[in-house]
């Protein structure tokens, strides 16, 4: 695909169509990789996106219970004073 380089203030850049942005899930930023005389643009994943909904679902299913007790039976809090 050929795109034109355009002037943006004192810099230059190019525009990506809405279709491309949606198809590759590009929102605010991309990672730019320079390799083998090529420029590769990669969407930046948001690794924690959707966690709030997943945590809510875990809570509704009762899957958010502790697997270990907070305090062990043999723990001595006097050591910490």
C-alpha cells in the first residue's frame, strides 16, 4: 500500500485510515521497530485491559477467595515490634 508523506507542523508523517486503525486495534500509540531497512508499526497491547470485568465475574462466581490464609497459625507478631 502506498501512502503519501504529509507535513505536520515542523515534522512529517502519514495518515492511517480508520479501517486500518480498527482492523489492527490501533488506538493511541504504536511501537515502531526499525529492522532490515524496514519500518514496522505494531499496536501496543494493553495487558491489563478487561481485568476489571474479569475480576467482577470472578467475584460473582465466588472465584476470588484466598487460596492461603493471611496469617499462619505459627506466626509470631512479637517479632515485628
